[in-house]
């Protein structure tokens, strides 16, 4: 059995309260990225040392005590933001990507990702169950096959203010090779 991934993208129609929380999460993930990027840069320029995802993830609870509003948003999205920052630096040092840049408020495409832990992301009764957002109205233009397991999700907002969710699913295929 071989595992495969497939992404399904759907339009979501959040309520005003859900939209506000989504926007707060966009801002919080951008803030976390920029704070820890600044720390990485200063540490590298000052002491020629590197900091890892694990080290920065341990700092996150202390930052949440300092910045109370970070407790309102999905904690997994903040962790994934730190992982993305770590990947950006790894790509830079392997000469795959350019130097990581600070994220701007004025970026027209906003998004955040979260992992599906304990089946918190699921489609139930034609609605999307999502951490902190509870139940979102979703335009299901196609069904996700029953044998697909949702691994993670990314909520994004287009410049037109349309919201979307991309669901990364995993499934297995039993491919027999002939010899």
C-alpha cells in the first residue's frame, strides 16, 4: 500500500464573528513570524548562532502570556508558522530559496494553516468543523471520498475578500506491480 496526498479547495462563507477571528489569526501568525524572524536575524548577526524550531516553540507560551490576544487564535497555526519560518531558513542555507523576509500587513493574499489533530477538522452535515471557528458554511462542489483522511487545512483570503479552505488529504492505494 502506498500513501498519496490530494488537496481539495472549497469556498467558505464565515459569519462576521468567524471572519473577525480569521483576520485575527492572519495577523497573529504574521506577528509571530516577524517576531521570531527578528530574533533569528539578531542572534545570527550578533553571535553567529542559529536557533531551531524547537527552541522557538518553547518561547511561544511565554509570548502568549505577554500578548494575551494570541490565546484567542488557534495555537496549532502559531506552531505551524514557526515551522514555516524554520523551513524558510533551512531553504536559504541550502541555497534553495532567498533570505526570509518580514511579512507585511499590506500583502493581498493572507492565509494560515493548521493540522488535523484528533479529527478537529472535518466535514459534518454539509458544514466544515474547524478549530476555534466551530462550524463554517462551506460550498461543497464535490465530495471528499470516504477513504481520504484530512491531514491539514489552510484558510486563505483573496484580494476580493473571498475566503477559501484547502484541505490536504491522505489516502492509500494498493498498486500491484507485475514482474
